[in-house]
C-alpha cells in the first residue's frame, strides 16, 4: 500500500484531506465532459454514511473509532483532533481520515456540516487510483 493509511491494520494516525477543486482527475469515459472525480478512500466491510451537524460551540467528545472514518466538511468550519489531542482546523473542501481504534474528537466554534463515511477496512491515500478513475 506504500504511504497509504489502512484503518484495518497498519497506521492509525489521523490524516487531513483536501477535496477542493483542482485535486481531482478529469472523467473522460462515457462521453463525459466538465466532470471530475477524486477517490477519497477504498475498502471493504460494514459501512455507514452520516450527515453530521455540529452547532456553534458543539463538540463530539473524545472516543475510540469503531470504524475507519472519512470526515468531510461541506459547510462551515470546525476542527478535528487525533490521539494527540491537537485541534486541527477544517473548512469546506477539507476533511480528515481517522483510523479504526484511534481516539479522536470533533467540534466547531461557528457550526459545521460534514459527511462522515465509516468503513471497517478503510484505506486512504490512494492518489495512484486517480488515473484509473479518469479512465473508468
């Protein structure tokens, strides 16, 4: 897997993600135009997808992740911390990978909405797959 992060084994450290415009690959298959894709993760096992809303001043307190998680901010601003407890800022188009078993927390001073993807064996850091997406 190289430098990739695997929630099911290997590294369990939080990893920040940037899914703003300009990081994705052009989709050329199927007569597509003006469309782009960025693979944020891959994996297998039980999965869940949630829309998370944190009110201004709200937090999700420290807890151990039961699944590998992608936490992707789609509105507002907030923070996420990994096992080191350091709050790292996130805004629209930014996200974090949290490894299964990692103690982490999330919060916002001003409010945020995020999409949270949970998967038993979640893999992140798959830049090598961007080319495949452009061709599929």
